[in-house]
């Protein structure tokens, strides 16, 4: 027990210099970091194995299918998770079953759109994409809905159980995909196995959470709970525009590369980002600690300035991460992916610089969501999406190269972060 007291004393002293609540972030970050180690290993293993047993075009199509279902999954109202976390962290009592049904109900609109896209590919004679969007249409109502259980765990700051469930889910997904690879490298089948195993894992943890915490928040509805449920659903709908724009913005670079340059180039692009992205994921989950923390305090301008000061302090650490990921990628990628031609050092440096911007964007995103600035955020997202499409198209026509495209994406992401910060500071007088 003595080492725990010493650790708390050290964190308290460090907090005086950094201004960061290190006791809070340290307790939650350990378990989130453990989950990210698992994600890092499993994601890298899957990327290496799939890239080895699939040709570039097949691997690119498989990744495109993942980006497609990620974008369409916004119809399951992922903002409801954020809204439920806010309410539970403030002591609210919710009927999770009713919220789950609402998520699945609205996700059907995404299924209709997926079927429409499938019909478009029938019309344009691209059968390889017809099946994938039919599969998405069937799985979409279940794909992200059961992860609603995480809202309770985040709201109660139970990051240990949340992380252990995420670890188990990730391992189950990885094993399912590796098992299917023994029999086929068809990207439709592999994608179906990946998505189905994810759904099954979330379904199991949803019912485990429902049983364990039923006496606290998941019990039968009351008039109070109905009011709380209504406010959560209302806020989830308010976040819908932000979520769909956010998913489009997050995956826009991959979608544009697939559309203009083809699945083979997308495969090279994904491989290029794989190592930096895997490493940076170690710190991105800290954003999950922000909503429950901010929901419990009164946000003032001074507190907001301190928050952005902490982000600036983190830039030194991110620069170290940038240098590390660039050098690891330069050394390791040609060895792990010998079939992919990536000889330019500029590619690895630019990819690493692009990736280290992700945590900053994630931290500010969670801040704005907790402040309920969805309308302002939507305006910034639309502007960023339009700007990225224009710069991408311009670079594609003039240079037709990945380095030029990466530069345009980095410029847009930096502008995006600056605009988000200005919105947050303007909100608090």
C-alpha cells in the first residue's frame, strides 16, 4: 500500500506543475492504455496477415468496406452514447433497453441507404461492391447499437471493466478473422466475419452489463427515467448531424483515394498509416475521460484556457511520438510489407505528422460535445469537408501523388483544429 501513497503524492506534486488532474487521468488511463496495447497488437497483426494473403486491390476493397460501415453506422445514433454518459455521470437513471431499441430503429435508415448504394453498383456493373453494401444493410441495425453499455461504464468511471470488455471483444474479432483466412481470402466473407464477431461480442457485454447493473440504472422504467430517456434521445438527435459529418470527415481521405485513385492505392495508403496510427492510438483514448470529467464540473473560461494550455503542453510529447513513429515506420514498414512499394521517406514523415494530429482533434471534439456546441461544430465540419475535397481534387489533378494529398489533408486538419478551439473559447465569456 505504501507504493500507492507514494504514487498519489508524486501525481499530486506533478499536478501542481502541469495543471492536469493526473490522479483522475492516471486511474482511468491505465486501463484504457491496456486496451490500446491489445488494439495495437491485434490491428497490426491483422493488417500484416491480410496484406500478405490478399492482393492490393482486394485488401483496399476490404478496408473500403470498413470505412463504409463506419460512416453509415452514424444512423444508429452514436451521439446517444455521449448523451447517456453525460446523464449517468450526473446521477441520472436511464432505461437502456428503450435507448437500445431507438438506436436499432434509426439504424434502419442507414440500411435503406446501403441498399440504395448497392443498387447503384448494380446499375454501374460493379458486382464486387453490390454484395458488400447488401451485407452492410443487414448488419447495420446491430453493428454499433449494443455498444451502448459503454455509456454506463464511462458515466460511472468504471474504465477497468470497459477496457477489459474492449480487450475481449478485440481478441474475439481478431481470432474470427484469422480463422476465416484459413479457408478464404474473399473480402466479402472476411468483412462479414469481422462485423459479425464485433456484434456478437458487444451483444454479450451488453447483457452482462444489463444484468450486473440492473439494480442501479438498468432497471424498469419510471416517470423520471422516461424524462431522462427523452432528454438523452433529444440530445442524440441534436448530435446526429455532427456525428455523420464527423464520420465523413474522419474517413474522407480514404474514400476520396478509393474513388479517384482506386483500391490498390488505398491499400498502400492504409499500409503507410498502419504503424503511426497503431502507435498514436495509445494516447487517443484519453478523450474518453473528458466527457465524464467535464460533466461533473462548472466550465469557466479560466478552466477552458487551462485545458488548451494542457493541450499545448502535450505538443512536446506529440512531437516525440511523431519522431518515433516516423523512424519506426521508415525502418519497419518495408520489412513487414515487402509487396507494397513505399520507398519514399517523405511518405512516412508526412503520414506520421498527419496521424499525430488525431489525438488533438479527438480531445477538442469531446470537449465541444460535452459543451453541447453541436451546431457550431457542424459548421466547422462542413467547411473542413468542402476544403479537403477541393484541395484533394486540386492536388490529384496537378500531382496525382500520395505526398501531395497528405500535405493537403494535414493543412485542412490544422485549420480544423484552430477553428474548433476558437469556437470553444468564444462560447465561455
